[in-house]
C-alpha cells in the first residue's frame, strides 16, 4: 500500500500526469489553432484529479501503516480493518477517474470543435 501504491500514484498521477495535463492545455491551442473547449472543465480536471490523488495517497498511507502495525501486534484483526479498504479506495479512485474523464472529454471536444478559432487564446485571457 505504501510502496508502490501511495508512492507511485502521488508521483505519477500527482506529478507527471497533472503536469502532462497542464502542458496539453497550454499546447493544444497552439497546435490546433483552436480555443480550449471549456476552461470550466479544465478547473474540474484539476480539482477532481488533485482531490482524488491526495485522498488515494492518504488512504493508502493510513491503511498501510495501520495494517502493518497490526501484522506485528494482532494479525487476526487485519480482516476486520481491511474490509473498509475496498469501498473507501473505490470512492477515491472514482474521484480521480472523473478528473481523467473530464480531461479526455475536453481534449476530444477541443480537437473536434467545428470553429477553426483563428486566434490562439492563452488560458488566462478566457
Ligand atoms: C483513476 C486513475 C487510477 C486509479 C483509480 C488507479 C488505481 C490503481 C490500483 C487499484 C492499483 C493496484 C492494482 C493491484 O492491486 O495490483 C494501481 C497500481 C498501480 N498504478 Fe494506478 N490507478 C490510476 C492511475 C494510474 C496512472 C495514471 C498511473 C501511471 C501514470 C498509475 C500507475 C500505477 C502503478 C505503477 C501501479 C503499481 C503496479 C504494481 O506494481 O503492482 N496508476 N493503480
């Protein structure tokens, strides 16, 4: 839970993926000559992914430490703790996945939008 899951997702999703999403929203108008379809969706992407990945990290760390300590003190109690892990992780993973979906939708809608948008609109001016 702590390594690889908490470590991997905080670095890959919280770092690399969020950076890649930001770079996409910066470069897409330059490459396509079109405005980003929705700046509101960009903000949704940021918040859903950020809240999702931080909650994912915290949950993995809490259960990792909790179950790790139980392993050394009373391993028979681990199943009664672990039954909460799945449902809580499912909520956190879904929050993160919603952020991925809003990102994908925004990119596809920007590329397929009919307006040619001859002006490149930087994010801060929209
Ligand atoms: C909505 C987004 C995501 C969710 C809900 C999610 C969830 C999970 C889960 C549940 C596992 C554990 C699988 C198992 O039990 O073996 C896992 C493993 C992993 N994920 Fe993700 N993930 C997401 C996105 C990503 C992304 C974008 C990356 C990389 C860029 C990534 C990298 C990894 C890695 C490296 C592992 C560890 C694989 C292993 O060593 O077993 N995940 N993820």
